[in-house]
C-alpha cells in the first residue's frame, strides 16, 4: 500500500480465469475505491481490459448480494435474509445428517472453478478435504486437451516469456483471439510487427485479432489437424524442414505418413485453397524464428489434442523450438506446478468427477449418490455442457449452496446463498497462465455488507461442524491468511520467484518465467529427453454439419465479459443470445436481420436474435458465450469429450465448438 495525494493505493491482481491476470492499482479515498488502473511495476503495459469498469462496478453494484440468504422453494425467488450463524448452522447440520444417513461424506460434492483462482481460495477444497472422502469436480473446461498434447510432446507445458515474441519473424495466432482474451499480449505482437514480423491468424471467424494481422486464413472448424498435416507434407516435399534428429523421436514416421496423406481430401476438410496452403507453407519456410500461439478455441473440438500435437511437431520440425522468438505457446500452469497447495489437504480417496460432464455424474453416481452441492466460483447452470439434462437432474440434489457475489443462474436454483468478497476486500495471491505475473491482492476496503472471503467461510463452517460433532473436520481453521501464505511460499518457491518472502509481493508483482526460451538446451522433459512426435491416424475425426443441422455453432469468448461474469452490466445486456450468420444463409431460411429466431437441435431449442454478418462462412453460426441475460447456448450442447485431457487435468477436455444446429424465424 502507498499513498498518492489524497489516495490510498493498494495492489491487486485480477484473479479471474484469464491468460493475463492483469496487475491492478486501486485508488481509495474516504473509504471508497474511486478508480483502478494498470500496475506497471513489473514492466506490464498499463492497459486494463475492457472489463475494467465491471471489475470496479462489481464491488459497488446495487445487485451485488451482501448478506446470506435462504430461499423458500428453489427457483421461487422467495429469498429471505438470514444471519451467518443461521446459514452456517443450517449447512453444517445438513452435511452431518447426510453423513449419518449414508455413513459417508461422499454425497457431499464441490463444484468449483473459474471465479477466483487466488491461492487462498483453494481453502474451499481444503474445507471439503478436511471432512474425509468427498466428491469433487476435476478437469477443466478451458484447455485440458492441449495441455496433455504438449505434455506428451515436450514432457511438460512451458510457455515462453511473451516478451520474446518481439524476436519473432512470424507469429501465427492459431485458434486464439488475444485482441479480446489476452490484451497484454497485443502490444508485444504489434512491437514484433513494427520490427518486420508477419502476423498470421488461423480461425474460422474473422476476429478482431484477424483485423490486426497481415494474413488471415479462414479454415473450417475442427480441421486444424488436417491443416498441420498439409503443412508438414508441403514442407517435407519442398525439403524445407530443419531439425536435429537426435532431439526427436517419431519424426521420420510422422513425415512418411504426412507425405502419403491425401492432400486434396485434407484441403477440402480445411476449406483452404492450394494457393493458401502454399502461401502459409512459404511463410513458415522463409521466416525464422516463427512463433505459434495455439489458442484454446482450436481445442474445443473432439480431436483437438491431436491437432495441438501436430502443431507442436510442425514447430519442432521447422527448427523453431528452443530459440528466442520461436516455440509454441499454449498455456502455462507454471505457478500451479510450483506451489504445493498445502491448504487443500489433498487426499487420495476423493471421488473425482469430470467437471465437463456434471449431469452424467449426477445421473450415474450411486453408492452413494450426490445429495449436497457446494458451488464456488462457478455458474454451473449457465456455463456447463449438457444443460438440458442438468436442469432435469437438479431436483435430486437435496441441498445446494452457492457462494457468489451475484444472483447467478445457478444461485437462483440454490437453497442458501453465501455472499463473497471481491479481490479488493481480502488478502490473496494470484497469477495468470500465459502472461506470467504473480501478484498480491491486498484489502483496499473492508468487506462490504456481510460478505466474506471463501477462506473465511471455510473457517466458519469447519468450526461449526466441529462444534456440532467434534472431529468432523481436520481443516486448520485456526491458521490466519498470512500463516497459510507463509506455509505455501517455501524457500524453494521464493527462490524460483526471486523473492525472499511472499510479503515482497506488496512491492509489486513478479514474473515467474526466466527470460530464456523454453527447451533451449535441446533436452525435453520426456522420459528419454527427446521431443515426441505423434502418429498420424488413417483418418481425422472432424465433425460436420448434417442436413438436419446444417450450421456449425461456434460460441467463443466475448470481449466485454469473462464467461458469465457480466452481472454489473446485466441491464445493458441483450435478453437473448445474439447470433451471427451470413445474410445469404439467413435469407434462405426467411430470417430477417436483427429479428428473433429459434435455434435448435436434438438437445433443445432457444430464442436468439439473428444478425447478418457478411464475413461469416455460410454454414457457421457465431454467438459469443456469456453475452446475454438469458443465455442458454449450452442447452444445445450435450457434451463431447475431447481425445486428450485426462493425463494432466484428470478428465478429458470438452468439445464446446462441435455443436450443430438449425435456425428458423420466431
Ligand atoms: N474478454 C475475455 N477474455 C477471456 C475470457 C472471456 O470470456 N472474455 N475467458 C477466459 C477463458 S476462461 C479462456 S478459456 C480464454 C479463451 O480464450 P481463447 O484462447 O482466445 O479462446 P476462444 O475464445 O475459445 O477461441 C479463440 C478463437 O478460436 C476460434 N476457433 C473456434 N474453432 C476453431 C477451430 O476449429 N480452429 C481454429 N483454428 N480456431 C477455432 C474461435 O473462432 C475464436 O476466435 O480466454 C480468457 N480470457
Ligand atoms: N458455449 C460455451 N460454453 C463455455 C465456454 C465456451 O467457450 N462456449 N467456455 C468454457 C470455459 S473455457 C470456461 S472457463 C467456463 C467458465 O464457466 P464458470 O467456471 O462457471 O465461470 P464464470 O462464468 O466466470 O462464473 C464464475 C462465477 O464465480 C463468481 N465469483 C467470482 N469471484 C468469486 C470468489 O472469490 N468466490 C466465489 N465463491 N465466487 C466468485 C462469479 O461472480 C461468477 O458467478 O465456461 C465454459 N463454457
Ligand atoms: Mo476457460
């Protein structure tokens, strides 16, 4: 904390599930945060994303819930304010009664993810693990397939310091839209462009990032594996590959298979012309170092792990790994890898269930079934796959607790609502998974109303459980936030971060990747120290529109919202999802621009507003997830596991963008 004129200035880091985790300064006067700005003390750009207004508005928004609430009749909207004592006592008694009825703590389930990735927020897992064997979600809706792919190829998942992109001659943004989802990367991309680098975007949609690029390749959704194979084939044919065979296994087999692959068929799958493939091949062959940024969009398809593996191989076999300005950035769970998360008190008997298939777990788990659900940092009934089924199964849950700041879709279907603090009201440490800062959240103001941090809630519940039934929980509720942090920041971790103690973060965020390119020594983290090329299947598994459902529905991440966190703007949001399609496709179906329409498939049917957009392929419908009041896009997605994901994240990824629909006027 420091003082600037009349302002008290505190340091923060955005704890949301985002590439960037922007370092923030909050300016408080007279007990109120008046504005926030980017913290540039570790060399970050001063920009905050377009959600900065919401981030501050969240704190003071009239719709924020500041007191615990109990709902009389789930979904009735008949909420009553109650005291924390009553809320915690009711929850504790329900948990104990279920434990007694089933002679097990497995009916108690935790579903937690995106809201706040701060370290101390993992106390929620700690609170559950303190009870014994419980049921908890595992996996990730974001990136699991690609994480596994990189682990299979490199033996680990390491992203270079993005500032190295300035050294690139070619930057390929492949299935990523950083102009919206990772704004701190854009200045580095522009800097590279100014130094003569060419920027390429490969995406089925002409995005804001594509607008900034030198080349845009519009490929068919889910055809990235085919495209990478074509590039390998061409480069091999032209003898434009360059790699050290000592550092790679499987290269010859992969290239032999790529050379035999049916080029015309693959080209058709990608939708790209022979000329386009030639241009991309030459760009790769002539520009060195070339950096590929593999986004998460490309791996929200069923065979996406393979696509990422082929892209890794493309980079390796063109001699782009281990050099500044080269490499394949995907995501970096570096911080998470380093920290032990002792406060989670991990146990081996947790019953883990796939975060991307919660409905399936609710339906199939027996002995004992899930009866109690604690939702923290999630909006399950808005963001999950298979929503149609999930809604049907909800009533089998005997008790639902939602800890949140707002009355979300999920909270509306809860029995108890617990109000949580924002990153301006509690202490924590958090980091991003791409732009690698680690920073602190120090309280700028006391919690508003009766809001409490998740860790405080964990302490309260643990104490009450142990009062009612001594010995119920082993969670160390007596430890302070500072003590938890001191336990996590071991000398080893501090050394990696080049700090002496976690309190050093009060001086500003630190970067946790060394400035050298990953794999510089040519040795990889695989068992034999080599890069592992994948094998090429005989046929790619690319899902295609059908006669009945002729549109591919793509629902990528919006600029103005992060996932479903757009509550402060709710009144400005459109009621229904805005969907975009080509006017020719729309007119054929008698749709009118900016008019209501019905989007449907076998899973369900939702009301949307159709908009015509000339630059879209005729069989694509685009809608940004999280950008409407009613939402409902995931009523149309039954949930399909991706080929990889289980290895590192514990559950397969999910193919959010392999959804096929039809549309008609409403
Ligand atoms: N503003 C903002 N920032 C965010 C978020 C947000 O909601 N809003 N969410 C955060 C989270 S949780 C995540 S996971 C990340 C996600 O951020 P990104 O990695 O950027 O991922 P997506 O938005 O899912 O998709 C990126 C692009 O992939 C394209 N795409 C779809 N299918 C394919 C395909 O088959 N091949 C190729 N090559 N491209 C394809 C989409 O059209 C889209 O433009 O962003 C984080 N940052
Ligand atoms: N169709 C479609 N669906 C998708 C995606 C897609 O691309 N298309 N993307 C998927 C992806 S990548 C992701 S990551 C998921 C995201 O989906 P979720 O994991 O559900 O994340 P959010 O929608 O951001 O909701 C997080 C909730 O946490 C609350 N919250 C914020 N801070 C705190 C806190 O400190 N404590 C507690 N207890 N709560 C807090 C917020 O108010 C918000 O309601 O959605 C997935 N769903
Ligand atoms: Mo995500």
